[in-house]
């Protein structure tokens, strides 16, 4: 496989993960905001269907479970393995014990069908930011690559 193909596969994987994670977090944040009746009266389009929330919870739990598994084994077959080269991912996600605990707590809440608070979702935003940064770097590399 050419370098361009490998770079594209990595970009595609990171970009898809970012979009899935971001979409799930946005749905759950909308649900949390819609719980406030005053906000919902002012912005009725914030309301989300139960199916959307259930799908967001499933997707988010799947991603957090993958991250938990990577914490435990750092297996090269894990879809997050490709991110281990990223300095921000290593520093703020892998090596940060406090963040690791936050991920485990959020996953446990989802497994127990509990709502994630805005703070929980804000913690997950850190992971999204790092993924988005990595996707941007990979995209720039793709644009400048001669494939």
C-alpha cells in the first residue's frame, strides 16, 4: 500500500470517529438543554427524540469502551492505536490518570442507563478536540502529498 493510501485510511478513520463522537455529544447536550422548560419554550427545536438519545448513548458507549480497552491493553488491533503517535492524545488522554477515571465513570453511567451531565460531556469534548486536531493535521498532509 502506498503512503498516500495509508495516510488516507488513517485520516478517514480519525475523521469518522470524530464525527460520530461529536454527533453523539451534541445530541446529549441538546437533551440536557431541553430539560430546562424555559430554554425549551424559547428554542423548541432543541427537543430530541428518544431514539436519537438511545443511538447517541450506544455510539458514545461503544467509543468509550474502545478507549477503556485501549487503556487496559494498548493493543495494536484497537482502532485507537493509530492515535498513540499523537503527542496530545498521549499526554491528555492516555497518560492523564484523572481523565482516564472520567472516561471510566462516563462509560459506567452509560452502562447503567444514567444521564451524562454537562460536565461529563465537557470532559468528552477534550477527546473530540484532540481527534479534530489530528484529523486536521492528517488532512493537511493529504493535501500536500503527491499520491
